[in-house]
C-alpha cells in the first residue's frame, strides 16, 4: 500500500469554481450520452439539478473541512424505462492548481473531480431543492444516506447556484 498523505486545500470555493464544476459536468454528460446514446435518449432531457456534494460542499459551507477532491452529482428525474446507471462515475481534472493536486491523480493539473449521476423516482424538476431534501432525508438508497452525512450545494439550475440544499436550513 502506498504511504502518502492526502492534504486538503483550505482555499475557499467560490461561485466561479461552482460554475467551472458545472461546465466540467456538462462536458462529461455530453460525452457520456454520445458514447451511450440509449442512455442519452432516456436521460439527456431529464436533468433537474447538479450539485457539489460531500466534503467539498462541506468546505464550501464551513471553510474548515478542506478539499480532498470535488464530488459533483447530476440528478435526473427517473425514466420509467430504467434508472440512470448507478455505477456510472467519471474522474476529470479541475485543470486549475488553485486547490493543489490530488496525490492519487498526479497527472492532473488540479484536484480530481468525481462526476456521478443518479435518477430520482418522482422527482419534481420545478422544485430541485425540495426533491433533493426529500431524497436525502428519507435515505432510501445508500447514496442518499452517504450524501446526507455531509453537505449538498447546488450548481444548477443556474438561478440557484450556491444554494445550500443540505443540511436543510
């Protein structure tokens, strides 16, 4: 086992950083749907929220947690045909050394960004905050339970960027 210490950046996450994360997520979704057109047909028009989650979101809130990596989740209204692929995950480079580098991704210029997607049954795309709070508070899935342990901050929709979804205020 490698013996390296993961250092956390204490540099604040700004709205500009959230927008950059949103662009990275959008680029990744477009590439994924191009590679998997069957999933694209089912989900490309069902996105209702994108959020910074877990430790990065907690750092956005408290400035003390530190950034180890950045977890960005894209949330979709579940298609009755099938759920969004739950194991689908991508890693991309933040491409800015502002937060330092991830020791487990030394070929990256900046921190590692993990891009994950989930579909939520009965999501209300007109109420992304309420939908995500219900998803997190009911804890019906392992993902919901794990996300609820830290924080969730909206990146999209754009008019709600920086809104704290979780913990509920």
